[in-house]
C-alpha cells in the first residue's frame, strides 16, 4: 500500500512539474478538459519545487523496506 501511495504522489508531483515548467496539465489532457493552465510565477515556482521533490522520491520506490525484514 505504501508503494502505491508513493507512486501516486510521484505522478502528482511530476504533473505539477510539467504545469510549472510548461503550464501543461497532463492529467487533464489525458482525461479531458482544458489542459493549458495559466499560473503566476510564484505558483509556478511552487509547482516546480514539488515536482523536483517527486523526482527525488522515485529512489524510494526501489529502496528496500527494512521494516519488512524484521
């Protein structure tokens, strides 16, 4: 369950990264709606930071969980 939650969080963060960099919402583009989102520069900075955090978290998907070994 933890890996699934982490995967969803990473997907959301990567979507925010694309919104911050290119003002393009992938989820809305795939599922329908207005996928071009105009944002202020400050909100774009926040989107980019969250997206970079999501990229960093990808390594935790492939890390061994020490709690499962005990």
